[in-house]
C-alpha cells in the first residue's frame, strides 16, 4: 500500500511473484488477480485492485 499510486505491469508482477526463470505466463497473473479480487470482496476489504488496459494494476482504497 506504500506504492498505491504506482501501476505495475503484468510482466512486472510475473517476475516479482515467480522470478525471471519461471515456466509460467501472464495468464497465471490474470488468474491470481481475479482470485485476489474475489477474496478482497468476500472479506469486505477497503482495498481494491484497479486495472488499466496496456498499463497494469494498482491498489486503491475504497472511500
């Protein structure tokens, strides 16, 4: 949440989560983002994952 104004690309998230030599692809990132959104919604979290096409993802606090 310290960098909530910064967008991270799908590729950046892939490298940060699985490393440079990962045998996975961006579909895994999309799957986990979807899973995280559902979990955040289920627990009524104030945090929301925002996506911007061709840019990436960032965290946002709901008002």
